[in-house]
């Protein structure tokens, strides 16, 4: 009998505990003497539910990746749509509308450089050649297809796209077409036809290495063809013939999912030679769109049979079990309040000041489970700035009705003492840094309005720093005195602007996805790895959460309690949100655990 050593070139290790699980030991087998089990680290394949599209849509197109997807066009109730939506890996957000409203179109490219072409417009013309480019915010028209059609497939990039198959309008010499066209960034040129003329097909790959599969000729087909840049060659067929399916990936690693008939969630993976079955989708559907790769696919929209769907699902084929970040309930504050300040970490946090029906000086400490009272501030106030830790906190500025404050107080872990006054008296300012090296910026000055003033604290006195580029109040701050971050706030309306401070001057950073003010960071993160949550956003309160990588913000799962004027502490992967207005004064505390991936050893059995 062949042994594992002969097959794999490895012996079965005899260990008392599972080894560290990482990509280096994928496929290895070991015997755990403690549990008496034979184990291995094997690839996991599964679909998981994600945030729904903003509107149920079918016959739409897709582009991009699993963490930066794009959905555009399609059919909603009551008709065709030009809507575009961007997927962050967690949630969908509206993008710029297409120039031409349509359904049954095809797409290619990325979230910030997409291509949309062909489709069905109504009432006239029904079949269109229109092609558009997306730059991450808006669509512009470019050279149209030579052959107007709908129910076609597409793949490739914005500057090297590929269109194939589809349906010509009634009355044409042939309705279902095998026509193939290549796009060079401005114009389409004809190329070699598909071997099987069809509509309702799916595609994957690039312009010089494309893949076409499924669809309808006179009936459902499973035929698959590979394109080499000029001609198509028939290869291994799908195991299940179907039409109006979704697809993504490359010519040698593709994913096919969903389709009809019958309404199905069937999923198959292509390895460059043949298709193999993978786990079914959670929501069986057809007329859907896809994006991403074979090991990391994205499916969205479609028709379930009874109704149009907004469902989004992510496919993962990996040794790791992906887990999105999530908020969980923590212990409530002793005093419900809004406009309070925060500092410290998730397990050693400090909350102070705020307003109930009056300004308060209350201070509370969080130990990772519950809050306990500590020494009150000398000056009761709210809408103040903060910095520092649970045992070395800093509070400054704020509102002590009926006037603003310039007072600074330092906390030593039990009591507050006076520090140097701010030079600019204000409220609704933000802060970051430590007790002896802090930064205060933005805010509201009575009689003057919003300010962009920045000040630096050395542990005894404040001195002027470089002004912010955007004058605003109720912004959020994170980072250090020499690497600070400001996000959101209120100028003449809620803003998305972020700015980064280098110790002397501010420069523009990436924009938030959700414009808002009175949000929190409260030290939750650094300039290149921050987290913001909550705030006031038109038309009301939000629990939206976003994380920053030093360049751009992406949406992650929201808080359970939407609120503004809340306190925050912690880091990007381990944050704390507490208090706020929701809409009355809140005592709620939530703990954020950032995204993590884990590998799990599978027990081998004889079954």
C-alpha cells in the first residue's frame, strides 16, 4: 500500500499539540497524541452572506474585486437603472450614475477604472452600442461597440476590454451572436467569433486570455471556450448547463455561480482544464453579476424566481476562515451622557465630562468589562478635546454654559489637576497624542464661528501649530503630535475631508465615505491605521464605521447603536465607543474587534 511519505515526501509527525497553523503547513498531516486524532490543514470553500445592495437589482453588470467591487446598471422596480454602487468588502455605497440607463449590459475592469458596454435601453433604442468608462466617481461616454447587443458577456480592463456573445434585436439576420470585439481604451475592433453563438453567458479573464462559459443557444449550454487574443477554442464544459449565470476570475482559475434553469445556486471552479463542483450559494438565483477571483469571488443581485434580489455573497477558497470585524456590547457607563471625551485603550479606557441635562465633570474608568467612577474634573464641561491614557489623561477646551472654556486639566489615574490654558478658547475641538505631547485642533469660537486653529501641548503650555486646511468643528482626531489625523466634522455642512499633520503642517488625506460630524476616534488608532465611528449624518444619526490605512477609508460593519457626540478609545483593531446622543443621552458601550483570519485543523476520518 502506498504510504503518505511516498505520496507527499513527508512523514506524519507525532505531536502533543497542533502546530502553528499557516500557509506553510497547508496539506500537511500530523497525529495529535493528546486528542488521539489524525489531523490536516485543508482548504476550506464556502459562500458567506454580506451586506445587501441598496436596491434589489437584476440584469446588472459587475467589475472589480471582492474587497473593491462595482455594481452598475440593471433592472429594478419600476424599470431600468443607471445606478452605480461600490463595495468596500463590508458595505455598498453609492457612486456616480451611468450616462445611459440600461439593463442586460456587460462590464470589465476595476472599481476605479471600470468599463460598461452594450445592453438594453427602453423605450428606444432597445439594443445599444453605448460604452462608458468609470473613474471611481463618474462615468463618461467613449467609442461604442460595432455590434449593438444585449445579454452579452465581458471581461478584461478599461483599456483592454473584451465583449463576446449576446443577442441582436429582433429582425436581424441572426438573433443570438458569436461576435467578439476588443477595446483599446477608445475604440472597439472585431475579432474571432465564438464557436458557439449564445446569449446569457458569463466570462472571466483578460483580453488576451479570456474565458466564455454557459449561456443559451437554442437551449441551455455548458460549453466553455478559451480566447488567446484572436481565436476561441472549445475546452471542458460546465458540469451543469445553464444560462444567466455569474462569473469571475481568470482563464485558468475561474468561478461560475448561479443560473437557470432551474433557479440554482450551483457553483463550479475552473482550473484551466476542467470544472469541479464547489459549495452552493446561500441564495439560489439567476440574472446576477459577479466580481473578484476564483478563490475570492463576489456575487450580487439577481432574480430568485419569486422576486428580484439585493443579496450579496462572498466566496472564499482558502485555508483560513475569514472573519469580518464586529461590534459587541460592553458594560454601560454609570452616567448616561453625550459630548463626553475619551482616552486610553479598550481594556483601560477613560471617559470624562459631558452633558446630561447639564454639563457634568464625571470621570469613569473602563476595565474591559465595566465602568467605575473616579475623581471628577475641576471644571464641568462638554464638547471638549482629549488625549492620553487612563492613568495620564488630558482634557482641554469645551463648553461650560454659557461660555466656552480654554482650561486644560491633567489626570493622574485618580484626580485631575490644572494644566496650561489653550490660547484659543473654543468648544467642539478634537485632540490626540499624550499628556505631555498633545495636539488640539478645530472647534467653534463664540462670536467668530468655526476655526482651523491648531495648538501643540508640551505638558505645561500650548503653542500655535499649523492651521488646518478645512475650517471645521466637531471633527475627530487620532495619532500623535507629529503624526496626527483629523476626520470629518462640520464646516458649512458635514464633511468627508481628512487631514494629516506632520508636526508643523496639515495635508489632505483620503475622504470618508460618509460625511458626518460629532463622530469619534478618540485615539482609536494612529495616522496610518485609524478607526472612526458614529456621528451626525444627513438625515440623522449614524452608526457607520470606517477604517483608514493612511491613504483611503473603507466601510466596515456599523455600531449597533447609531449616535453622535460619543466618546472613543483604543486602536483600529480593538476600539471602544461609549455614551453619546442616540437621540437622548446614552450609556451604551460597544467594543470593536477588527477583522481577523484564522486557520483550523480538520480531523481526518475514514468517512
